């Protein structure tokens, strides 16, 4: 049984050290940021979005659990009285492909409804085809597409 539990301080610190590096790596893969500045930019972004860590107002950070096993995390921001935004979902290595992402997305939609939200958005990097497929199956639609080409 998959359930979401609010992140504790130690869980948040563990998440943050992973998330900054992962976010930086994703921007480098997408050719958005130069590798030399990526970690610094990612750190600044997390400091801006989560100035009070897991206790930041209107930010809901959860550990995804299957029974007692930690299988991932998910972060929902309430950006207005009606709109939410999923900043991150991560199913940990070794747990992927087992339906946890789908179940966590269903759970976070219920959290959003309980907050009175009527819409959830998210961002997915274009190269993350498995995540894009999951979101489409869950009824998410593309609202904007940004394309780029390296001129080498």
C-alpha cells in the first residue's frame, strides 16, 4: 500500500543534497546550463523555492512509502487558491517500474483536492520519455513546448 508522509527535517536534508545535484544534471543534459555553473544555479533555485526547507509555506514535501519502505518522494506547491505545481517526483533506483510513480501521482492529486486545488501542473524534461508517458497516461496534457537546437 502506497502512502505519502510529510518529510521530516533529516529526510529533507537528504533529499536536498540529492535534488540539487540531480536538478543541475538534468539542466546540463537539456543543454540549459553549463556544467561549471549548474550546481550553483540549482542551489539558488532551491533556496528561492524552499527558504524554510520542508516547513516553507504552501510547499508540501512527502516521502512515498510502500508499507514502511521508503520508495521515493514527491513535492507539491500550492501556487494559488486553485492551482498546484508538482516540482519534483522521484522514485528511487531499484523501485522504478513497479507502479509507485502512478500511485504517488494519484495520492498527490487527492492531497491537492483536499487543499481545494482544481488544477495541477508540472514540468518534465523533454529527454525524460518514461515520465512523459506516465503523465500522459494519467491525463496530463502538454501546455507549452520549448524546443532548441545546438548550432555546432
